[in-house]
C-alpha cells in the first residue's frame, strides 16, 4: 500500500466501484457513499508522500500533468491508479473513505460549539481530576467537553503549585504573556493586573490587547479560604445571540465599531484595534474583546461614540444577566478550563485581609488544545483506561453526535464540504 498522509490507522473500508472520466476519478462504496477527486490530487497525496514524515514532497509544477492518468480501478478493495509516467499507487481505501466522510476537516472529531445558558448549565461540567495526569481517558473527556461547552472543570486534583504546568505539558505548549508562562492569581501589595487585587471583576475575556487572544485559559485553585471571590461564567455565544435577536442596534454597534485595547506595563506595550464582538474571517471562531481595564480609546468618529457606549452598557447587562451567568466557588483542587475568546468570566470581590485565595493559571492556544484532542481520538490509537469513568455528571448530549438512526453516506468531492 502506498504511504498515506496520515498517522491514523483507518478502518478498512473496501471500495466497490471506480469510474474514470479523463482526469476525474469517482469512487463508490457499498453503502452508497461516493467521492470524486482529480488525478493531480491523487498523485500528490500518494506518489508524493514521504513514508517517514507523511508530508507531500512534489512541487506543483512536477505533478503528473493533466491527461496523464491512464488507469484507475479497484484492487482488492483499494484504489489502484497508474500514470503515463510509469508511476503507480495503491491507495488505502480506509483513508480515502475518511476524506469522503470529511474526517480531515478542522471541526471533525472535536465536536461543535454547544451554546448554553444558566438554565441549561447551572454549574460547570465536572470530572474527577484525581488521576488526570495518569489517565488519558479523563484528559480526553475533559478536553472534549471544553471544546464543545467551552467550559469544563476538574475536581480533586492535587493542590500543588506544579500541577498546572504538569497538566499543561500533557496538552500542549503554554501560550506565554506578560504574566509569564504559568502565572499566579492572588491579591498582592503591588499588583500588575486588576486580577491580582481583591476587587470584583466584571464579565470579561483576557488579553484583548492581542491580535489573537489566547484560545483557552486554565485556573487551578491551590488555596481558597477567603469569603467571597466566587467565579462567574457566561457563554459568549448565547450572549451574542441574545444581543443579535433582542438588541439589534447594540449588536450592530458591537460588531462594527472598533476600540483600541492596550495594556499598561513598565516593560510591555501590547495594542490591538477591533470591535468587542469580533467574528473575524469566515470560519474563524468568535472572539470577544471584553476587558474594560485595558480598553483604552474609541477608534471611531465622535458621532458614533454615544451608541458605542450604549451598546457596551447593553452588552455588560446581558453578560451579567442571571439567565446567562453561572456562579461557582473555587474549591482547592478545582481546575477550571474555559475558552478565553468565547466564555465571559469574572469574580465577586473578596477581602484579601482575611484568608487567602491563590490560583495558578496558564493559557494554551486553541490550535494546541484541538490538536491534542484529535490525537487522543485518533483512529487506531491504543485504547486508554475506563472512558466511562470519565463521564461528567452534568454533561449534556453533543448535537454533533447522532443519537438516532444512521447518517446518510456522503457524496462528496474534494473541497465540497464546509470546515
Ligand atoms: Fe480574567
């Protein structure tokens, strides 16, 4: 079998039929699925694949030219292709079927975002984290929830200062910031951020001063003996939908009028300009830029500024509305992860003079969290212990997972499915 551009071990899915029309090849499976592709694509993804790296090696100008495909047929369930150059490939039918099914797309296997309100999700979905460093099934279940609900909590993790870094190492590289790699959130005498005081923090997202704010944030409670300081979360997807549906003027202002965000530090000067609700390019995930401590100035004509402020007031009111916001108290050993660009988070005030509230945290970019989850779920990967034991008590069904009936087989061609 010719090397495939994948490290997964795909289930064997024998091809039933192959039809060729010039340079266009259409494959068919017994369940009715079909897949259409071009000779040049087959050439670069079979002949051109290095067996060690599984990456392509052929410059586009060196691909077998149009008109050079001389044969395409079924060979013991696989696809056999031949070119006039004398090159031949036998392509894994399981891998071809995974492409036909769209398994190669960014959203495949990681679940779709599942918006929630306080009535849907009264508390963060929680998992027993006592064995998260040793049991990949816990890690997979927790990260999976994180990528759909945008919020997931481990409970009963060790309350050591190093736990955050140890767990991050099992996910991916830490996204550093002006707070460092793993940072500490606690009230200090000379704070470098509003977070390191006992003040209440309104619903916000971190680091809107960056072109791309960190994808996920993790906070591990090492110690908490203060009164107050409860954590608050709201799903930005639900907040944005509420604004779009019931406050269209505010939604329009929040998605189009831009602000300058800038941090203030003796040795740092990060800046970015964007709207508070930033949908980015097509296919990009939502980015909320909601952190008033670093929102510096409107970047719009003076006549637009009154409605920009009015829209922010509406945004803040919805983000703090009990219909959307849930409250929970950090217990020592809790480790909460959340989508920093989607989930609005905040906290109640606390008295730093009585007791101690100490969190260890870090950021990890979205790409690295999704990559880790895909690897944990990669077909053919060695089974991990007791996935059932990792089921969260408060998780709800993933609408991306069919619960009744079989999905229709795909009829697709390369480029024919949305990300
Ligand atoms: Fe924050």
